[in-house]
C-alpha cells in the first residue's frame, strides 16, 4: 500500500465535490489505472528478465495489451462467479486465498477524518503564496476595485 497523505487529501477533496455518478466514474478510472500499473510492472519485469531494453512506444503497446488481457480475464472471472452457487463461490474464494494468502482474509481499516475550519484570506494567502506580500496585494486589489467601480 502506498500512502501519500498529500495525494490522499487531494483525492478526497475532489471526490467529495462530485455527485454519485461522477464518484462511480472516478472509481472506475482508478480501477483502470490500477490494472494498467500492474500490467506495466509485469511487462517491465518480463523485459528485464529477458535483458531487453525496448522503445517507449512498444512498451506502451505491450502495457495496453496486457491491461486489456487482464481486464478481459476479470470480466470472464466475474461472469463465471455469477453463475456459481454459493458453495462453489466459497470454494473459489478458498482457492484464491490459498494462491494468494491474505487476499481475502486481511482486512484494512482506514479512517479518514475531515476537519473543516474557516480561515482568513490572509492566512490562506500566507499558506499557499508564502512569498507574496499581503499588504502589496491588498493595495493592488484596492486599486483594481476602484478602477472597476468607475
């Protein structure tokens, strides 16, 4: 698991502004990216084992092909799983757990706390534009406001 709090915070900030439809779309896109990342690692590993250094365009094509292959396999697996009775599904999960220990029996509990508070415009600018001079900016703003109101 790769946890970069800066990105997690940004992802959450974006996600909470989306309605259900777009949250589902964003999850779908993230799943696609996860498949692509796995495919990229596999292609790079395979080529490294063979001692090959392949051009970027060929690498991208191999990654795309591997991603599509894995996506099809997942769709086929889900279709097959849907047709099984509950005991067959349980047996399948047992087999998959045996092949990859912890894939089903390891639970992760993630807690996200969202704290919200109002801050002044000066605090905001100090945080995101620390090199800006607030008093100069305020003077420019006042000049602009006076020009705009004429």
